[in-house]
C-alpha cells in the first residue's frame, strides 16, 4: 500500500488501488457457450492504516467492445489474506451470484488483520478462478 501522511504529525493512512486484466475465456451457461473477450479488468481498492482495513472493494469493469458484449454469470469475488511467508490464513468467500451482470462488485467489512502480508481479491466465474489482484500490507 502507498502511504500518505495527512497533516504535519498526523496519523499515517494507507490506500491502494490496482487492476489486473481478466483474460479472454469461454464458459458454458445452461448449454449455451459464453465468450468473454479481452477488455475487462479486476480492480481492487483497499483503505486503512497498518493492519486495520477500513474499506475494501473489488469489481470487474470492461472497456471498449467488451462493455457491450460482456456479462458474467455464476460469479463471485473472494477476499483472501496471507502472511509475509505467503501462507493464506483467512478467506472471505463471496456469495455466488447466479444472475448475469456486466459489472460485478463486492465490498468487504472493516477489519483488523492479525498479521502483515497481503490482501487479495479473487474473481471466479462458474467456479473457475479468472483473475487475482493483491496489495501488500506492511509496517
């Protein structure tokens, strides 16, 4: 996370936003083939200070022709947390949304992590991992 100090001698707060491309893929929806073209991105934002996360959200947005033609069905977004040795110690599994949506979004509750390491958003479609975006949380 990048750190921004607010005011002289004020508390240090950190926030970060990052995006990663969702690669093109095909999946089956009730016997019909669905193709996801290039142009979609998983964006993950996190706010907080130290191990305290005050806000976290992740969503998928598409650009160009992908905006018109892309809908994700049977999707979910999980948040996972790993320590500095890259051992996952917590997963907040999102609800699987059976409806089709062009811009999936999930928010996670505020929390204090027990360890430094990283926080990741994981985007699944039809039970298959399609994109991951992480932020390191350090002292």
